[in-house]
C-alpha cells in the first residue's frame, strides 16, 4: 500500500521509497527511510499526508506520498 492509501491515525512502517535519488536522500535526512515507523496525523488535499516520525511532523505532497510504500504495524498483545 502507498501512503495516500493509509487511513488517518494508522501506524505504519516504510517498506519502499520509489523516488529519484536526490529526493530519497532528502527524506532519509528527515528520518523517513526503510523500516521507519510513522503515524498518519492528517489527510491533506490531493493525496497529501502529514506524518509523525520520531517526534517530528512532516507534510508530504500527494505525488511524493504516492511513491512511498508502507505496511500496517501490528501491535503485539
């Protein structure tokens, strides 16, 4: 699933970043990289998302968000 397909409040793990190298590098600097746990805090227009990562919040436009693959994190009981 991609980031725009994720529901509000979901806890997610980043499983893929299909962006050009320079853009992927910038996301990596911000802490958005493979294996990162993120929370969707807000849905924005045109597929954009606001996500929380390690205490920071980032707004991503719909085009960028559509190229970030994620999976739901299942909490252990």
